[in-house]
C-alpha cells in the first residue's frame, strides 16, 4: 500500500508541475462528503436563513449538509393559527429552498402539545372539545399540511413529545380528550394523506429507561395495527453531564431492534450548567447569573471537554450507522441556537457544530479529516 501512495504522490506532483500556471485547488470536503454514505447529515433552518438573510449560514448549509428541517414554521401555531386560516408562506419558502438546493426535507411536526394553535383543542368558551371534534380537527390539519407538501418531503415527525421519562403518557390536551388513541390516529391520518411519506415518532430524553420501554411498546402497537412508522427520532438535546452514553446507546439499539430506523433529530449539546433535564419549553426558569458563566467566550478547558464529548456521540452514531438514517443539528451556528434562551433566558450557550463566526468546531474539522483519510486509505487498498 505504501508504494502505491508514494507513486500516487509522485504522479500528483508531476501533474501539478505540468499545469503550474493553473494550480489544482481541491475544495475541502464538507460533512456530507464524508458522512454521505453512512447517514443523512442535516440541520434545522430558521426563517431568516431560508429567506437568504444570513448568507454565511446558507453557505455552511450548502457545503456541509444534505438534509434540512424547519425550526418553527411548520408547527401548528405557525401554519394553522386559527381554525379557518393556514399560513403557508414560510413553510413554502422552506420547501422551495430545499428543492432548489437538492436537500432531503423533514416536516416538523404535526401533533405536539407545544406551539399548538390555541384554538385547536378547545371550543369558543375555552372548554375541551369532544373526542369527535378533536379527531376531525386533527384529520383536517394533518390532511391539509401533509397533502400540500406531498412528494416533496422525505418524512414527517407525526407526533412529538407525547411520552414522559417514567414511561407514562404526557397529560396533554390530546391525551385528555382522546387518551393514548390520539397517536395511532395521527399516524393513520398522515398515512392517508400521503401513503409514500415516511412517518416518525419524535421525543427528547429518549435514553430514559421508562420512556424507552413505552416508545418500544408504541412502535410494536402501531405495527400490530398495520400502521406505518418508519423511524424513531431521538431529539438529542444533550448536555455535558447527561445523558449517560450507555443508556443512550441502549435506546438506539432498542428502537432499531423494532425494525425501524433511528434518527438523531435535534442534536445540540449545551456547554452550560445543567438546570433541568427537560426540553419542555414550559419549564423556562428565571435567569440567574451563576447559570451564565461564559458571557464572553467558552474557556479552552470547557471547549475541549465539549468537543471530546460531541466527538464521542458522533462515534456512537457511526458505530450504529446500519440503523441510523439521519443526524440533524438543531441550528447552524451557536448564535442561532434556542439553547441561548432555554431553559434559562438570556444565557450565552455554545451547543452547535459551528461557532458564532461561522467556523466549524474542532471536533467537526477532526471528523472530516479522519473520515477523509479513512476513505483515501480504503481507496488505495
Ligand atoms: C424550539 C425552537 O428551536 C425555538 O425557536 C422555539 O422557540 C421553541 O421550539 N423540541 C422540539 C423543537 O421538538 O421543535 C423545539 O424547537 C426544541 C425542543
């Protein structure tokens, strides 16, 4: 193999010499170039990025990612603000951006207790509607939104965050009115609206044993009823001290064993002190100075630990590439991240793959170099 490499180097040198006036500049590979044969690598986009108002972010998207998801504009409160009005402007722009750039798109999300349009589960007096009315509203919403983007999206997060860490069902309005049945109904409606689109169950803290058990049961149950479910989305909002990687891996394997793909759908890692192990946005607690220790920059010592841990997560995803369909970061750069406002408002966090200067974090650069080298070695063998 060594001889081959020397020969290739000599040959490349000779070729370069021959075209000395026109040096061959090879563009540095992006994440999608080195991960493309393993799983999709995606990012969430906000409306400013889609509108082209953040060209540096758009350049990162084009170079590094082959998949996108809308951070907010497809959620019920945004897309269906009142019973009689849909607002597709931002979602249409998102889909257009994806089509123009050849990106694989995920719809996020159809049924979720949060960012739910206030009218959805109640009557004009504010009382919960009957099961029949809610079913009809879910059906109308899901049919309208899914059909609009039929053939354009790869899949939908059909139900988001319905199970608690202890494995019980979240007592959301959907649950109060329809019981556990609201989940299979949502999957049924989504499939009726577009039989070709993939359907996902998506949630956070998916490493928790109780949640793992119920999600596994849910997948079995949907399948037993003959309903479609293609993947389980593990959001992957992680921190420096949680989750335990072994528990996270156990969940990946448990979901994969049910014959569905696994996706990391909203990957980020807060570099700040952990406040609460929850991504329930209703949990926002008062700002406290001690919880915002790096208002200027992330110290090198913390950055090193952060990069090492993110690298370890990526290695875990690569180890299970056979069941992983996609890894998506929840935002492009640190400045865009929702973690700057959650679960404590006004903190400065450093959770994403690119920093505020649009530079890749060290673990990203190292990953690209390592996988590029591995590829070259495999090709030379
Ligand atoms: C977050 C967005 O990033 C924020 O901009 C918004 O204010 C709140 O929602 N779980 C999800 C995502 O499924 O939709 C959430 O996104 C983060 C937690």
